[in-house]
């Protein structure tokens, strides 16, 4: 079996945006770029198993059309010619949408979801559908971690995270309701972007839970922002939400005024070795003339930490209550159509009453209000993306204890592949404030500048 060595200091050359000038001057083409992606897929997909469906003929035709537009000096957007992997929850007119379930094995709606339609209008190449866990919950799919095939790639955006980590595509679309963008990004050395709630239109994405956000796994910070920002130019945000705003270009580096070190409920699950590595990173950033406060020296932050302790339990119960329909119907119609994982959870979810759901929503709102109140003191939160590297084995997708926080807050988050543990990637997470996505990228870029890394 083929595994790749992970080096956190290696220069990232897999990105797309850095090639655009070469497309314009004719020294490279979108078709040649796609062919290089396909070569890598041919080399490693048999081991990694990131895709559930590929549309290679359609991708080549789209790449040829993009190549012609660049030759004419008329690309449709900044992502014209960019190959995408699409989490298999999103409707695509040319491929089935299976949602990681045998129930949907023949589900071919013949239409694009809003996001995919927007990407196509922008000239992006929809190369294939990436593996997701069953209905984007916890039951693992067949995908393996590209840096160690004996480990999980995470979930539920397992295929998207692995496809970018393996260098199959520069960007893949994922979604997060608990931790499915941030955690797989950490495990697969991606730049993972979970936008503010509502920032990207979810129509046709089978992702209607009240915490679900759509976002990007990317090889570079630039690609993570540009891909998401251009997409929203063409598909907008959810109804009632403006979507991502500001310039398409990655924002210039901006030093945060003050960061809040957010250990969260995940700290007690984090090994002393990884705690020490995070402490060292905090010290490096502090040495770059940025104040960083922790709960030990900020009573407000200490209170916020306590309030956020049950974030994962609150999220799981909210999502469980909201997922009863249609999963309960599928189970009643054919109990064997669902995994034992989901079937067992259904019996617990059915016990959650409407009154209990109301209490859960109140708890979530209190967390969000407390987070917003921190904005006059802290520019952003900084924390780990996961308590450790990708776990060994394939029967579990890993602990979302760090990643869930931005979901329950409805806030933007970026995972940066800055650490390593056990020879595997481990992400650092920045959490911003709702509707301040662009500003968060400016702070993330500043951190990369401090560490001497390219965005």
C-alpha cells in the first residue's frame, strides 16, 4: 500500500490560484492541470478511496472549454478551470447523490444544488463526488487517510478531506454540522474553512439542520477563501442571509488585536505532548507582539469556557431531534436500510421532546450571546482543531470535541495545518465572529506570515 510522508514545513505546491497567471500567459492550461490531478488519482485512489463517483469525461470537456476561455483572455471567474471534489450530499445533474446510504444508491435528481450550479457558472470543473459517512453522521465510509492508510480521514467530509490531502484536487466542498470540515481538515493537512452559518446557499445539499454550514477543504489558504467567495457570487447565501462578502482576493495580512486562547472541553482529552506543542505555538505568536489571554487571566473567558463545556452534547441532541425526519421513516419502512450506528441513535433521539428541544436551543443561544459579548475584548479565538492526529483504525472518524464549537456558535472557523503529532498532521483553529469571515482570513494570513509560510 502507498502512504505519503507528512512534513508540516514542506512548501505547499498543490494549490490552484497560483497557476492562474500561467493560464493567462499560456504556459499552463486548465486541461493540463486537470490531467495532473487525474494522474495523481490514478496513482493513489485505489488505496485512498476518496471518491464515490467520478465524471472524468465531463471534467475533461469542462477543462477544455476553460482552456479556450483563458486563451481568449476571457475566464468566467477567478476559479475558472479549478477542479472540485463535491461531498456526496450535494445534488449534481450529471452524477447521482448517494448520501453515503444504500437507500440513495439510485438517487439521480438530474439537477444541480445551488452551490454546484454557482460553481459551474463560474467555470469550475466538477470532477467527482467524494465519500461521506452515512447521511453525514458517524458511520464511517471506505476512505483512508492519505498520510497513513491505517488511519481514519475523519468524517463526515471524509472523502473531501482525503481528496485534498492526497493532492487529487486543490479544493473539495464539504459541510459541517458538528465537526465535519474542521476535523477532517486537521487529519488531512488541509486548510479547512467553515463559514458563518448561512454564508453559502444550502439548497439541494441535503443539509438542512439548524447548524449546518457548507465550506471548503483546500490545499492553500488562498484557495479556501477564493473558492468559497466566488461560489457565493454566483449562488448567494441561505435565504435570509447575505452570504460571504468583500473582495474575492485573499485579504491582506492583519495582526489580530488580541487573541483568546480557547482550551475548551477538548483540553482534558489532549495528550501532554500535544498540549506542549500548542503552548509553544502560542508562545511564538505572543513573541510577535500580539497579546493572547487564557481563561487563567480573563474572568470573562473563564465564564465562556464553562458555558461551552456541554457544546458537543447540546449539538448532538439538537441534531438528533432535527434528524428524526426522515430517518425514522426510513427505519420504519426497512430497519435494515440504516446502519446499526444510526438505528441505535434513533431510539435515543425519539426520547427528546419538543420542550427539551426548546431548552437546548436556549442553551445554544446563550453560548452564542456569550461569544458575541467577547468581541469587544478579543479579535478571535485560537484553539486546536482536534485533540490529536487521525486515530488509527477505520471504525471511528475521530473526536469532534474541538471542532464542534464553531458549529454551535454559528461562527466562521479556519483550520491551519501547522502542527504534527506521530508523524501526522494536526491543525490549529481560528474561530471568528458571525459575518466576519473575511476578517478571519486576514488574521489567519498574519499567522502564516509570522511562521514564514505561504498562504
